[in-house]
C-alpha cells in the first residue's frame, strides 16, 4: 500500500466513480482506502459511503433471516409443545417471536454495532446448523433463555482470548475448502429436495393432487439459467433478489398462488420481556430458568460455540476470495464478530427472542461477491428488518418455498460450493479436502473440521512442510482439545443417535 493511502483518511482518498474505467475498479478502490474504526463512531461520508450495491446483501440478508428465524421459532414451538404437557405453541407464536427478533436486535446489532461502532464485526444472524437440533434441545429439558446466557458467556470468553481467530489461522486451505464443498453440496441438495416436495404437494381445483410437481422443476430450471447468466456477466451478487423474485413470479404464473396466504397483520409484537419470560401462562409459558434448565442447556451451548469457528471461517474466506489486494482493514474480524454475536445472543433472547445466533451468512456472502464492506449494507438491512417486522405481511412472502428455498440455494449454498472448489488448488489441498468431505459424511461437518485440522496440522495429510512450521501447541494441544470438546458435546446431546444408534449421555 502506498504511503499516501496509509497517511490520508478515507474521505481524503475517496474519488467519484466517474474517475474510474469500470464500476468494479471504483468498488475495489473503496475497499482499499477504507479505515474503519474499531469500537468507535464510524460516520457516512467520513468513514464509508452508501452505494446501490449495498441494497443487494441487505435484501438478500433480510429474505434469508426471515426464513431462518421462522424455521427456528417453529422448531421451538413444536419441540416445547411435545416436551412440556402444559405448553401449546403454534405458528402465531413463532411469527410474533420472529418479529421481536427482527426489531430490537436489528436496531442494536445491525444498525448500531456493525453499522456505526465496528464495521469489521459481521452482523449477528442465525446458526443454521443448530436448527435441526432444536427439537432435541427442547426434549432434553433445556430452556431457551438458559441456553442463550450460557452460549453468550462461552462466546465472550472465546473472543476475549482470541480463540476464534486462532482456530481460523490453524485451518489450512485444503481443510477449509473441503468443509465449504461439503456444506455447499449437501445444502444445495436439501433445498432442491424441499422445492420438489413443496411442488408435489400442490393441489388444484382443476387437477389431481401431486400433478403440479412440474412447478418446482420449472422454478429450478429457470433459476439455473438465470444464475449461470449472472455469473457470466459478473453479477452473481444479484442472485438472491433476482432469483427469489423469479421463483415467486414463475410459481404464481404456474398457478401455485393459492398456496400463498397473507396472515401476519401490521403492528408491533409484544416488546415486554416480562410477558415472554415472566410466567408459565404467557409468552414462552416456561417462566424463568432454574438450575436444571442450565444443566440441560450446557452441552448444546458448548456445541453451538464450537461450531462458530468454521462458520465464521467460511464467511471471511468469501471476502478474501472476492476483495482485491490490500484490503485487510475491511476484512471481517472473527473475534469482534464473536463478541457481537455473544452479546446479541444474550440481549435478543432476554427481550423475548429465541434465535441461536452466528455470523450472518446470507448477508456476508452476497456482500463479499458485490465487493462491499460491512457498514452500509448493515444499516440498510437493519432498517429493512424493522420495517418488515412492523408491516408483517412481507414475512409471509419471504417464507413461501419458491422464494425462500431459491434464495438459500443461490445465495448461500451454491456460492459455498464454488468457494470451496476455488480453495482446492493442488494435490495436497485436494487430499485434505477429500478427507474432510469423507469425515463430514461419516460424522458431521464440525467434527470433520476438528479431525482433519488435527491430521493436517501434524502433516499426516495435506502439506507436510506446513506442519514443520507449527508449534506443538498449534499441532497437538489446540486441535486435539477442539476435537475432544466437539466429540463430547455431540455425544452428550445425542448427535450420533439417529445415524449410529449411540444414545445421548444426557
């Protein structure tokens, strides 16, 4: 970086887009001259600017988070209704809790924290891999508030001791590439299957049930062509809004509109924490947590925090792959993101929420592809979440399968797959990646990451020369401890029960 860029401020180095040959050159220059203040006041014009490209990750992240929050809250409602005989929770409860999550946390942690106070901390979103476990969490006797408090404390400890960034640095490109390929591949197939299941279940007054299965095929086929076209013209960052809107229009045109209903009314949800947690007759109907609730929640909290590092790693890699050189100052800081996620977890649940948080992938991935830093889009996204939470009815559109599933497919899982393939550059990388993918298929992505990191850092797979440069702490102690913690936590909560019949310890 030149001396001029080191000494002058962002506002002094900024140039209008008209002075650059292409829009891409202008966006590259913006990333290279930014100097965001860490836990200080960052102001539009002085420290960053809003560009129309910021709308893309903002819209993409909003669509993604509505879908994720709704899935989380419905899972809590189903699990708690099954686990506790005095509890009956349904869709209305799930929507109201989702709206609470989209109001207060969006203002505090999207607009204020990541927008103005620390633009290197990625937004605190949703912990997608934990959604399938929520039913088991409820049945184990855990309490959402107890889980949130434990998760927040563990996350703050990890961020304070710089554990997150340490784990990211100890993960080689081969291991990271294999992890991304597996997550992208399995996630893409999952979304395709869900679209097909939805279309096969459509019923019409004119045709027999199941005969409208072609709708899903048409939605997917058109979006494959659209996504390929966007990639060809270097506009992949438009994928989520463009493909989601296309999926919506195609489904409506094909006659699936009767499956889309508007039930959520305009207004504010109950923002009084006492309503949600103060008794066993209102809100969650659980009351405040006791010691047994904390004990039951403990292994799940450990597992969730252990799964943060590979999640954060994938999001930072997207920035590194798409940003130009000399942009280290705007790359997502893993430890600061952990701090934000931890505090957001505690605050968001304390006011009545139920989300299990992590780095916001449906925001970061499109933002990285669009070559935009965090702050502008974060402020826009937070504002959109607040507006939609108040309006209500857009949530019904965003969770409709041809919109939600297509958005997750083209905005998260296909880019994950592509990024993973880009990271596998040689035979050594492919060996580490292959073992990681195989381990993930046998166990799960988190345990596979921990295991292959241990093997790779000791030179048993991958680059043997890299292993000679690592200390005993980096080769054995840290990866071995992570592997043991992940394994014990997963064994405790029964993650091996469904696949291998090994019962949960708790």
